[in-house]
C-alpha cells in the first residue's frame, strides 16, 4: 500500500472566515497525533482570507479511515457546511 495525500480547498462564505478558521484550526493538532498521519497542515491564503487549503498525507487507507472515524472529524463534518461556500478535494502524488 502507498500513502494517500490530498489537498482540500475550502472557500468560506462571506463573513464566515473567522468561524471557518476556528473549525479548521481545531483539526490540526488532534489529526497530527493520529496513528498513520504523515503530514497535516491547514493554510489560509494571505491574499484571499476566505480561502483555506488543507494538505494531508496518511500512511495508508486504514489510517485515513481512522481519521474519518475520529471524534474531531465528526465535529468538523457536522459543523463546517453552514460556513462554507465551496469545498473541493484533489488527490496528490508525492514526487521524489
């Protein structure tokens, strides 16, 4: 099995930047502590405060499944939609 790396982009609704930032920031530390987390960080664009990007890499599908079953993921999943205008995800291949 190979690692799974994703980029998830979020566009916050106008006026919801602070709440989106709060929800996404709350995911970072608990996700980094999960078994199988290789890399997990969330960025806010400096030139567009409504735009956020999560970059995450997991050891394998089982590690990603464990992440999706975590309590902090459940809180995020049940909370972000009212504050998010658009969300999309890209699968990435690590080169080198």
